[in-house]
């Protein structure tokens, strides 16, 4: 039946419709944040429809992961409902719509934040090359995400491939942005699970971790924090969702680049390419809600009484180990959020665990998106990249554990 339905609509039309639905969903979330009273489940419904339109074009691995998450989460909900638990259909549909809207908003920044890559520009050599490449991939990656890696990687590549050293610089420089960048997927996921995290306190330890990963943070993060301090009622996710498109449209207007035409190009180009993220995050939302409902039905008891630095270190270590086994950090974060929330953990400490496990786990995991992308684009085996990064993962893990204990010792933390 689905095959017949898809055959009625050509691929170009499905992508255009999906892009329009994604933009409309983000606009509905933004309108709700501004107090216009639009319920998030309407945006969630638009995201689900967009994911359905893009489903045939998704990578087989992503379709399999999404189906597994949906089956497990749906199974938990069905069992819990059979035990008398109440399942909220609107919450189920809304899922991770707020998180996805933040990702869509960040994609606007790619319209005005691309690094210069002219072929006739002389490439730096030696230590200057290392520093400039790290800075470029980290700063631009913290804003426009994975596309920055390929913009710079394609410039460095020779005969369609990159060297071991170039690959490590690109992968580590990019994934280190997960420690701090408010525009990074890791931050969106972490703050969706731990919404009360204090970003200023978190940055006290996460930015030094990024420095240890060989990079300085960018000015956009300061802008996000400033706006959040001026409007504390808005969450960090809300600030980014509102600020990124507004800032982009303002810059395009100043540059006289016809904002509507540029956004139309985004709808037909970049947004339909988010099908993999849509499927994964929507399915993860079902899993998280299912696990939360199941855990509540079972009584919500754990053999733990609180979430301190030791428990945080164990959670971080377990997530990184699971990443080495090919399990995406978002799955571990969804599971950890459902299991740990009854302990009423400090959200700032929990966010540090999630950000760190994402930063280290994605750089090392053989089935992470960036390592598989390097395998497909530059012919580097993802398991070889994992072996190259094991020493880095061990060193960063030691620093992360130290940072966890430092953060837990700060005044005001539970």
C-alpha cells in the first residue's frame, strides 16, 4: 500500500512537501514559544508526515534503527496501557518536536555561516595548518554542523581521500563542539532531557573540556547566553529556535540577498535532507516516552538513592562503551533520562554527562554518523577510525570524570 502511495508522488514532489512541512512545524513551535497558543502536537504531526514522505530515501541502517526504537517504545506503551497506565496521544505525537525545531532553526545559519573555500586560496602548512583547520571545523561545525566537516574535508582531500592525521583533526575538532555549542545536536538532546540545566555553570567545565580537545569556543554561544539571561523565562532551546532564523533573515536582508528566495532554496534542499534525523529523533521520542511510562508503571524504583558524581561517571562510561558497540548516544540518553529522572538529579550535572558522552562517543563509535560519513565519502574504514581514536577517548574520559567531580563540587549543585 505504501509503495503504491509513494509511486503516485514523484521524489521531487515528496521532498518539496516534506521541506514545507518541516519549516511549518518549526514555525508552529516558534509561534507557541511566543505565546500564540499553538499546541506542540500539531508541529509533531507535521514532522511525522514529513518523515513518512522521506522514509523511502533514508539509509537502510537508519530505517532499521528507527523501526527498532518504535517497536520497543510502542511495546512499552502497549504493555503499560494494559496495566492501567494512561497514555497521552498528543504527547506521543509531539515527541521531540521542540528538539527537531531547534535543529531546523540551526540549519538556517548555514545560509550565512559557511567558511571560505576558494580553490585559489593558499592552504596553510605545518602547525598553522593544524591550528587553522581545527579552528575552522570546530567553529563552523558548532554552528552549521556536519556540512562544515565536508566543506573543509573536501578542500583537504587528495584523490578523493584524506590522510589519517587530517581525518583525526576533522573528526575530533567537530565532535568536540558537542561539549559546549548551543547549536549542536548534542546540546539539543541533552537539554530536552535535562531542561533545567544551568548553561553558564555547565560551560565552566565543558568549555575547558573543549579546550583540551584542541579548540576555543565561538562568540555565538555568548550571544545565546546573553539573551537567555535577559529573558530567563525562555529555555536555551527556545532561545536558539527563535534566534537562529531571525538572525539569519536579518543578515540576508542586510546583504540584500532576497531572504524569501534563499529560504525557498533551504526548503527544497537542506530541510528534506533531514529525513534521517527526523526518523531517529521521532522514534527516540517514542522510546523515551515508552520507557518513562513503563518505568512509572513498574513503580519507578532503582537501587540508587541519588545521582552524584560516581553515578554520573558510571552513566558516562556506560554510554561511551555502548557507542563503541554501535549504539547511538541518543538512545542511551533517552534510556538514562527515563531511568534517572525519578532520582531528581541535578540537570546541569546530567547535561554534562550527556554532552560529554556524545562528544567522545560519536568521535570513537564505529557506527556513529560522522565516522560512517567519512567511510562513505573518503573511503576510511569506520572501525579503523575507532582504533585511531581509542587513546583519545581514554584520555578525554579521564578528563570528563574529573570535570564531573569538579562540577558536582561547585556551590549550589545538588
